[in-house]
């Protein structure tokens, strides 16, 4: 049976990266400057699925980043195997006083069986966060950064301010029982969520996601 790697027919971005036996071993990569490198594990648990895998890193403006090198950038991925991507910083462009956000892109193109006609092949593109943590910061303070978020009303709107040098990844953010999609708060930034209820106190209930993808306990704030 002859197999060849097909051209990309369809790209699918997944929140939890997994597709027909292909998956990523984690939901985010934390690059600690002190470690001088980071890794991302890839898994092919399929019985007979072969893939051509391409990997690269983008900045927040969706452009390929020149701040990191990822190896191997292209490789064949065989069934029932695992592989590890190695990520190394190759520039000093990231700030030293705060975390920086990038995105790891991993595209898996399935092999096609040349003996089968009229078969549609799908490629998957998984995107996860890469958080660069300079040596002046630490994991403990990153976990506790959620406690320092400031939530207040400004001109009738609910504003969430992150006064810390850490990226705070939000899991759920409920305003009076309604979940608002915040995603994350960059260091020293703020987001306006929605208008608060006029003349009444608003109840905010939220949690955060840690370095390992786990959710914290909920915090409740009345404003």
C-alpha cells in the first residue's frame, strides 16, 4: 500500500488539540527564561494514521515570530509514536519585566492512500499559547496574580484591570450569572466587559487557568 502526504484541504483549529489519533500533550507552553528552552509533546495514538507535521510560532499579530526557533519544524509522524518539539529563544526582543504572549501552531496533514479514490482528507491546525516568562518572574506569583485583579465600574461599564506583570488566563467570568468571554488579560492591561446593572450591585464570579491548564477556585467580587 502506497501512502503519500496530501495537500491541505481543510484546516480546523481546536480548543483541545486532538484529531483522529493526533493530539498535543498540553494546552499551553510556559517558556521560563531560566530553563533556556521549552518542550511540547505530540502524540499519534492512531493505529494506522500517518501525518506530515509542520510547526511554527506566531506573535499576537498572527505573523511568524523571529524570537523563537522550533525544532523539528517539519517531520513525518508515524502511528503509535510520540515526538517532542523543542522551543528555544533566539532573540532578546521580549520584555524582561513582564510575560509575553506568543502562539504555537501545529499543523498535521494526513497521508492519503493512493489506491482509494474520491477520499476526502482533512488536516488539523492546533494553536496553543506560548507564554514567555523572564527570569525576574516566578511561577508562584503567576498562580496568585488572579487575586490582584481589580474589578470596578467606570462610566457604567465593568472594567477588569491586571496590574501585574503576569498574563492571567481566565476560565469563566460570570457577571450576574452570565458568562463573558474574556480569554486572558495581558500584563498591565484592562478590559471593559459590559455595562453594569443600573443602580444595583453586580456580582462577579471568575476563575483562572494555571500553567498546567488546571482551573482555580472561583473568586467572587461584589461591585
